[in-house]
C-alpha cells in the first residue's frame, strides 16, 4: 500500500453537488442555444500539434508555453486541445460541411493549458464553445452576442460588462503593428522579458500583458481603431447599431485585441468584477481567415468560448441556487424475501411512471437504519417491505414529510397511495 495519489495540479474533481450546479448551467446554455438554431458537435480532445500551431499562432501564450504536447508511440506530435475552435474547423473542413453551407454549432468539454493555477485559472478547464460558420455578418455577430446576453439573463447573472472592438483586417493590422512596434521601442525600459520577445514578432500581444508595471505604457499605446479599413469600420458600426437596437449595453474597448492570431474584425468579451482578477467569462470574435488557413475554402466565421468554471462561479455568486437532488420514493426492504419483492416493486413503479425517482435501499440494514437513509434521501414517501408484507402481498406506505399516518396497501395500489405526497402531485 502506498500513499494516496493526488490529482494533477490545476485539475479539479467535480463532486456530485458541483456537477449538479454545472448540469444546471449547461442545460440553460443548451436550451438557449437550441432556440437560436445552434446544434451540438463533438470533436476529439487530442489533435495534431500542427493544427494549433497553424491556427492559434506561433507567437501566442498558448502555443509558446501552455500546450500539453507529447509524441504518441509512433512519434507523431499530438496536443491536448487548448481550445475548441481549431478542432471544430478542422472537422468541418474534413467532413465537407463548408461547401456553401452555414452551420450554427456548439460544443463543450475540457481544455488543457499549462498555466499558473489560481482562482479562475486552471490547467484543465472547461469551455462552452459556440461557432457560426459561413456567415459574413454583421447580423450574426450581433445575434451571437444577443444570444449570450439572453443566456446570462436566463441564468439570472448580473455584473457582466460587454466589451467590443474591431481589429480590422490583416493589412490594417500590419500597419498598426508597425505603429505599435515604433511606440514600444520608445519604452524599452518598461517592457518585461515576454514583451521584448514579442516586440518584433507580435507586438499586439503586448497589449494583452497583465504585468501591472507595464499598464501605463500599454494604456497610452496607439489604438487599432485608426487603422481599420473602410469595410471593417462599416461592419463594426453595423454591429454596434444592431446591438443598440436589441438593447444590449456595451462598451467599445479599443485595447481589446484578444490572445489568438486568427481573429479579425469583431472581437468581444464579457467581463465581470465579481470573480477577482480572472474576470473574463466569455470571449470571442470573428475569424474569417481561419478556414482557408487550415486548408478549407474561404468561409467567414465567428465564435466565442464561455469559461465554464467562471460562469458557474458567477452563477453562484449571483445567488443561483441548485436544488438538492431528492428521491421521490425510498424502498425499505428488510429480510431475504423482501429484497426480491422490493426490487420488483421498484421496477414496476419506474415502468408505471417514467421519471419517478425511486431509490432502493441496497446494502441491507434494519428498519431503523433504512428509514434514516430514507429520510436523508429526500424522498417524500418510504415504501416498506418486510417479511410480513411479503407474506401478505402488501406494501407499507409511510409519508416522510407530513404527519399523515402509514398505511398498508396491496402491491397494485402503491402508486395511487404515493401520488398525493409527490411534489408534482
Ligand atoms: P487570458 O488572457 O485570461 O489568459 P484567454 O484569452 O487565454 O484569456 P480564451 O482563450 O479567450 O482566454 O478563452 C475563453 C474563455 O475561457 C476565457 O474568457 C475564460 O473564461 C476561459 N479560460 C481561458 N483560460 C482558462 C483557464 N486556464 N482556466 C479557466 N478558464 C479559462
Ligand atoms: Mg490565456
């Protein structure tokens, strides 16, 4: 026997009560997205490393230092997915989904990034990923954002601020990058090691820096807004107008550039001040060039990813309650013969009323112990079968949440006797 093993740093277990809270939040998201025509898609957790290098970009936090990369037994370099968009786009191309078609898709599951674990930042975390492929926008841009706003409303979330920006097209960004490089060269003394490295290859990433010592210099840097092409500017105007028309409050943040290379035009984040320093709950943007970059035919697209750990936590902070799971009936069985009769009864009840939560006392115990478990199960009624009931072909029906007396009924009458005590009547 060795010492008990521990989970890997930055990777959490979701215990049943937490899993329930997650299920509830996920089911709201599924429901809302379904009503907008979004359909689920599932892709592998592991892809070729090259996929992420080619999509996310070489000079990004993710590809430079956060990927879980390993060789398989054949020497092929694989990576645990750090985000979902690349895999979904790969799959859409591979399955011929993008030949003059449009798809509204969502996917959810674990992502892996080798980051410094802290509250709201983990090494295995979960995203709810939303992608709209084949839509040039700006209508879909606005709809996507309006839809997320509806999801927050349905979940009862508050304290979320929507920030939007446009980062234009690659040509404008190239000019902006030059301006930015020039500016930061004038402030070399303030730049940290990461930023110095990015200065020549990807200066926009410097704007993402969370280093407090650099915030003043970052805040005074040129903004991308002045480098937008006319098409992108018009697109951005339209997105803002549609959001305003839909009553979605937003703030234009000209310094929002996002940490992945594949974005263009619309980018946005939903940010909260309720979760400490890791306040971005949902982030996304348009990525019109990515499909082509990964070998598909040019397809406009936009998407976003919701950080589930942060969303579930915000839901909790905002008072979102999760009902404790409760059995409807608990079957108490004492004695050898009673066990078979009790299992039969439980199955009959499940057949007669699908959805009825019937918890069977497995593992024996006397009447008193079993009734204690019945009480703890949250059940409205205990059904009691002992040797006497087996002999008589009856079942004891004992209401657990009212003063009503226990009655004994014939096996066939159980459901009728139980019904008045169930929450749904
Ligand atoms: P940051 O700049 O904070 O690292 P990011 O740009 O890397 O964020 P995205 O790749 O846009 O984050 O991911 C979308 C969302 O997924 C984030 O807004 C956040 O809610 C969540 N997220 C990202 N990384 C993590 C993580 N390591 N742990 C928990 N949630 C995360
Ligand atoms: Mg990150």
